[in-house]
C-alpha cells in the first residue's frame, strides 16, 4: 500500500476501502513540523505520522479540522482515490 493510504478494518475485521491523504505534502509545502501540526490539532505528534503513513484513519471531525488548519476543502486533503504523483502527466 502506498504512503498516504489508510487501510481500515471494520469491527468485524473485514477490509475497508483505503483513504488517501496529502497531509505530508501540505505540511512540507508550508514548512510545518509534525509536532506543530499535532499541537494545533490537539493530538499526539505520532498520530500525525500514523495519518501520513496511512496507518490510521482520522475521524470525520479530525479530518475536517485538518482541512480547516490548512485552509483547504477536505477533499484536497483526503480522497478515496489515489492522488496523482507530483510531476506526473495526469492533472
């Protein structure tokens, strides 16, 4: 699974659809550390790392707070489809 994809499991253990995110890209563009983002969101800095690596899926509330922090619509940060790679011909 690529970086930024979240592989969730339901309570029954069935595989759910992955959620992709651009948190690391948005953070890098703005020069924001994981710790600074975590502090602004009120979460542990490791949570930001888990989100970026796709090891954790945020609640809807946290996803909306992340989007608000970066001042972008939530669909700019999160998607059910993989984001095109930067510099790719897609766009």
